[in-house]
C-alpha cells in the first residue's frame, strides 16, 4: 500500500472512532500511532517513543 491509501484508511478509521464516541484527541492519537507504525515499522515507533522519553 502506498502512503496515500494508508492515510485515507487512517482518516476513515479516525472518523469511525469519533462516531463511536471516542474523544477527538484520543482518536487522532490512535490513528497517528498506528499510521506511523504502518508506514515505518513497529520497532521504529517503539524506539521513537523510548528516545522521546529519555530526553
């Protein structure tokens, strides 16, 4: 999948979460984390989170 398709799927999933009553910030956070992991990798996501915590 290309990045545009991943972005569209993430946006639709975010709208679905908001429709289900999830707060907007939480829905955006979930979409951002999963989208970053799908585009890069789960290992990169975890390394980024850990390095941000250490600074």
